[in-house]
């Protein structure tokens, strides 16, 4: 087999990846519409979620790593969130310049409001889908992420 020819599995993964791109774009647009009245975007909501689900405040570089995102993009969004009063920078005892990013009370309220809006939408989106199929798809995505170096 020549190196330019794809295996059947590679064709299947290519089709999956192309559809993941499309679904991602649709999810981002849907998320932007869903949280627009809260002054959020999908990107801001994602960062608030990442901060919320951490056990303690993290530096931007760690948030970016955990999200599989570019540090500079995360920094820009965190700066916007800080200007909005949704996050605050705290001293980092382990690094003088890499401040820790902490959720403010206003940030927690905004994230909770976004999740309240999301619940009925995700319930409707998941209607008729088999939990087993969704879990299998999730395992495939995690395997691809790991092979791509995303942990």
C-alpha cells in the first residue's frame, strides 16, 4: 500500500473529523446565541466552565493546556472576563508573573445562568440518542484526543 492511500479505518476517521468540524461550528454558533443575553460568547462560557470545574485557581497556561487551546487566545478571553468582573487575578505563590485565575461571585452567577439556559437545550438535543452510542462516541473522541497529544 502506498503511503498516500488511506485504510478503511482512516477513511472513517476522516469522515468523523470532518463532521466534528461541522458539529463544532454549529455548537459554537448555538452557544453564542444561547448566552448572548448574558454578555457571554461560547468561548467565554467555555473558559468560565474550565475555571469552575478546577479544584482551585489555575494560571492561564494550565487552563489552556487542559482545554487543548492556545495560551494567547485563553489569555485574551480571560482578560475580557476580568474586565467584565467575572474573574479575578490572584497572586501565584509558585510564580511571580503567572497570576492565578479565580471565578468571582458575578462569574459564578453568569456561569450558573448559562448552565440553566443550556439544560433544556441539551435535553432536547439528546432526545432519541442512545446513551450507549453517545458513550461509545465519547470513548472514540477521547482516544483520538490522546493520540493527538491532548491527554
